[in-house]
């Protein structure tokens, strides 16, 4: 598809400035970068640029005069309608009615490609998200990361880039050993033997489920092992595989598919963890401190240097994480994007610093923080604790409110914001529920077309009269359709899927105003077909946007 109107206007204003300078109407000089903005109020245009105001020091004349000069160039372009210069020096630009109306045909023939881009040189992204510990079922915090990560992946792909989704399985270390010991204790309990449950063991009911599964399927293999520690190690492997299998199943039901499930254990077994230590050491970023190996993370804005190998020779979690990210680098990704929970905020500088130390690129790794989720039922927050077995799982949530509501509710707020997930609201079948409101808007448009079929109306999707679109409701709807590709581009470049959720609410509201004020199916065939074309374009945008968020666009409700 062609470029966004916003980008086209950037070129128009930039070229107009160059022409005005070339024609001697404006002086040569070091001009500021051209900006194209959305006015706060629609009465100030569809777009606005402050270039005349911001160039005052270079031009040395009134910003209004500068604006008038630039206006004479800007308004020559076909898709530009009215251009206004207003105090203190803004140039407000309206898109022409003909261009707006022509968008309908573009949308209808682009279909599910409307809002997407094709790049000659796409970036290759590794997008790692969720990566929940394999010590139990995923909770609602992981569910938010799943919805956000998958939607960001969809946005990046719509923006023309290549995305591979990855889940990092932390199947190494003390937490895994503790999982094995917890299962071992529950097996003894189920078999009626004496047992000592680990003091910090995992107490959830799911541990008994794993223990029973082992008894039913693997107990003979476990009992054949003579060494108790060997039994625990094998139980840990079985428990991790059981939990990862459950995580995969839950994520698939949440419409989230990963291209790779990467096992931490493999990094240790093939020596990659210590290899990356040597690479950092050779680059001069490791020093010895009383037998410990320390990474100079303060060279990369961390508040202190970080131990990567303990004085007993064991690597820290940080070194394994560095090795993992260097493995991603070696796999040829242009950008590494991680989504973490709020409790990992302090970990960002040290890991980004390590990747920069290894690659010389301080932009290779970007870490996004998804803030806390508070699950609310009957006005009260649900307490969550995986270790004590008091938590609401991702599976519980899907079963309670459905995939569409869960995904939308997790996405509709910025990931920088804490989220109160109101279960009762998510289940409500009314316009108060935002996902219901959006899906109903799509279904309503579908119902209009079904009614047209009943009336034997022959719909021609490329036949409409521009004059029927001159009213306020149609123009507002057309402007929202025009801005959809810009919203996708902005949301993708800033990793902010909530912007699509916000946009979809606005276009649904504009459609409902249009629907309320104008009868779509009437005795006037030309008018009816024109309005059906506009409704069809709106339906396309609603479906495309909901698809980016992993939410269905139903044809009936």
C-alpha cells in the first residue's frame, strides 16, 4: 500500500521549505526538523506543523509571514485541501474531500493488507516474552505478557519486519532442584510413606497432580534409580517437561504460538556460559575480586559492577542470561526485544550493558517492562502466590472470561501502567465492556449486509458518490479510516499495542454516530450503496485492528 498521509505531508512540507529557500523567498540556514502533528482539536485541521514558528530565529521574520509563504507551496499538492496559518505560527492542513473519499476504494481492495507495509530491507526481530518459570502453571501476570508480546509481534510484522517469537525455559538451577524435591515428597505422600517436605518447596495442588502423573506413567523408571539425588534430578526433569507442556497448551489456547522454546540447560551443557565469560574478559570487561569474576557494568550506566562467577566457580544467573542473549546475537537478529515483569527493572542496565560490550551496539537489546496486574473479583483483589498455591492461573482466566476479553483487557492499557483486571466487566455482554462494544460494531455492520441481501440489494463495492460523504459523520469516519495505517506504524515503532485498542474504540464510536444519524439502507440506491461502501471500509479496519490484538471479529453476536 502507499505511504501514510502523515509521512506524505512530512515530505510535502520538507519539499515546500526547500522550494521556498530555492526561490529566494526564505533565507538559507540551519532549519529545525519538520514535524507533522495531530491538532488537539479537529477544528484546527487534520494535521499541523509548527515549522514556521520554530524557524523564526533562522528566518528572522514573523512566523505568520513565513507560514503564508510555505502555505502557497503546500496547497499545490492534490491531496491537500484547505491550508490555514494561525497564531502564533502553526500551519494547519486539511486533507481534500476527494482524497478522503478515494480512501474507501483503497481499503476495500486492500482488504486485510490495509494498514500493513512491505519493506525492501526488513529488520529481523527476536521477541522474547512470557518466559515463565517452569515450576508451575502460568498466572495472570504471564497472561498479560503473552497478550502484549504476541500483539507487538503482530504489529512489527504488519510494519514489514520479520519476527520470531521465543520462550526462554529456565530449566537450570536451585528452583528446578526444589521442584524435583517437592514432587518427590508428594509421591511419598501419595504412596503412604513418610516424607519431609522441603521448607521452601512448592505447595500448590498442581504438585500433587505432577506426582500422580509420575506415579501413573514413570514410577518404575524412578524406582529403578538407586541414588536419591539422582531420583530428584530425574523428577525435576519430568516436572519441568510436564509444566512446560501445560504452558504450551495454555498459550496455544490463548492464540499465542512461539517459534522457539529455548532451554537454559543447553547453555550450561555445551559450555556457552563460560565461553561468554572469556569473551567479556578478552574485551576487558571482567576483573577479579577476591576470587569472584566481576563484570564492569558501571561502564554501561549500571549503579554497580556485577558478579558473574562466584568465588566457588559457579556462574551467576546474570552470566547465563548474558550467554543466552549472545546466542541470540549469533543467530543473526537485528533487534532483541524482551518483555519483563516489574520486579526485573533493576536488571535492565547490566544485561543491556553486557550485550553492548559484546556487540558494540547499544540499540541491539530493548527491554520492555509490563507492570503489575491486579485481578479484581467482586471489588476485591485476588491474592496470588505460586509457592503457596494461592493464585489464579492463566487457564482459570481463559475459562472464566474467554480469550477475546482476556487479551483485549490486558492490551487496552499501556504496559507502563498497573492494570486492574475487572473480571465482572470482562464477562459483561453490554457496551460497558469495551471488547464487546468493538465486536458488536463489527457484527452490526455484518448484519447490515445480511439485511441488504434479504432485500436483494446488489452491492457494488467500487461504486459510490463522493457527495454523500460531505456530512460531518461521514467525514469524521473517513478521517479515522485514513489514520489507521499511521496508528499501526506508531504502535509498532513504539511497541505500544494499547494505541490500537484506543484507536479501535474511537472508530467504533464514530461509526455508531454515523449509523445513528444516517439510514444506510433506503430507497435511494446510489446513497445506500455509497453508505454500504463506507460501512464496509469501516468493517475492514475494525477486523484488521482486532486481528492485530489477537481478538476475533465476529459476524454475529
